[in-house]
């Protein structure tokens, strides 16, 4: 099983890594607010140079951070199928023009790249500590902590199901293959619920009161 933690490069040594956690979180939120709220108000044609400057800025930060570009780009690309699906659905419903479609894809790619820079230069537990100091809702902090701790188990489940599918349904194609993967998604959901219940019962037996220490 490969443990692919989201902050695998957070303990490198670079000028970006040495910045305080609070500053990096605030700067990331400022960039996201500019990207998702500021630029759209200008219109795509006027904001296009702004997107170019934004891209140059985060690429410079990535270069200074020494985090591999291959890691940042491949992880950022994972969001594109979901963004493309949203664009296609809105296009056929008549809600998006070509400029809006392009802007949606650009914003999704840049926003996930920005968040990856934060998690790749800051240990995730430090991010949780910082937002706790800022009085973030305790439930939100707990959910994020458990997502981080058990994410690699979910990846292991997906890998096991994928291997089983290749062994049992190697020759299946077309709609039948889509049906097989739909069953996998349902099975993964059931296993996730079962694991969540087991973890919850184990924590209650150990006296968990809802506060992380």
C-alpha cells in the first residue's frame, strides 16, 4: 500500500517552508479571494492579464518552494474532469458562453494549485493547529484531521477494488464496464460507512469527548 499523504513535501527546506503557518494561510486565502471573487467581477477579457500574473506568481512560489512541479501539476489535473463535467452540463443547458467555460477551467486549475502549494509547504497538523487558534469550529477541525489520517486507507481500498476488477472483469468494455465501476463506487461507499462506524465505536470506548488534544 502506498501512503500518498497530501503534505509529503511539507518538510523540505526552502524560503517558503520557513515562513510562518499563519502567514501562509492568510496569503493563500487572499490569493483565492482574488482569483475566485476579484477577477470574475472584471470580466474575462479584462481579467485575462490578471490570470497570467497570478499564474506567474504561483509558479515562482512553487519554484522557490522546491516542491516537484510534476507532483503539483498531476495533482492539480485531478480536478479537471470534475470541472469539465460542470462546464459541459452548463453548456448544454445554455448557461455558459465560451469565455465563461474557459474561465471556469482556469480558476479550478489555479485554485487547486494554490491549495497544493500550501499543503506542500506546511505540515497538515500545523495548519489544523493554526485554524484552531483562530477559533475555527471544532467539528470542522476534527473532520479535517480525520480526513487526513484516514485518507490513505481510502486509497488502499480503491487500489484493492481496482485490482479485483482487473482480475475478474478484464475483458469487459463499454457500458458493462461503466456498470462495474458504478458497483465499485457503491461498494466503496458502504465500506467507508462501515469503517467510520468502527472508528467511532473504538473512540467512544477510549473516552473520546469530541476534543482533539
